[in-house]
C-alpha cells in the first residue's frame, strides 16, 4: 500500500503538481484482481510548483492570504506558514501516514486546527520516533519515516527515492512481518 501511494505521488510530482492534502481520507484503495491499488483523490488543494510564484494576495493566486490548504496532522511546518508549494510537503504527509499505518494511532496529539498550526509555527515538529511506538520493524522503515518527516524540507527524499527505499526493505524476522502485517490491516480514521 505504501509503495502504491508513493508511486501515485511520483506521478503527481512528475506532472508538476503538489497534492497539499495527502491524508488517509484522500486515498482510496480499489481492489483489482485481488490486489489493493491506492488512488489519490481530492485535488482541491493541489498547486503547481513549476509555475510562477505569486505572492500571497496576488489576484492570480487561488489561495487567499487567510487560507492555508491542508489537514492538521499531515501538514509540514512550512505549509502551515504558507510557503510556496513543494513536493516535499506531500513527502512529509506520506511519512506521517506511514507512521500512523504502522503505529495504529495518530502521530500528533494536536487534533484541533489552530492548536496544530500554533505548534508548527512556534515549535515545529514531526511525529515521535516510530521505533518508540512499534519495536521490531526493519531499521530501514524507521529511517524512511524519520527522513520523510524531517523539519528541513530540503532533506526529505523524493517520491522516487521513497519507492526505491521501500523496494529495498528486508522484512527479515517473523516478528517484523507480523507487526507490519497487523499494522497494515489497521484502519486509521481521518483527522476531524
């Protein structure tokens, strides 16, 4: 599932777009031939990152000065601060979703929009280390989640790099496969 979402993100980014609202609620899983195929939906907050960079308030900009597109709990600090759209914003959201999928809980305790915005503006943070919540997974998964949710957007991997790293994961022990299999089946409710 994670690889399929990363592949969909790679296609979105290759088209010059940023989704800006990647959440579990915006991923549908279609069953085709007995396989779950994730599909990204709701591009109402998407933006181009290759076009002109219009300042907040510019008449040609669709996002107004008082609007911040996205869902609390999945937005990186720079998105909360209305930074120009970048694929790294979607990578942060992907990392949070992967954290939640494996940890079977929300990554941030700030569920209210304004509380989350205040936290990300004043004391930016990513989710807690996944290994504290879910021991027994391959080190490569812990590192991938940490890299995707780095506070410095320039240090986050690309969607293509995420795919490469997911493909290289060695699930190794029966414990790791059991934990990942159990967590993959978990349903994470969207943030209200």
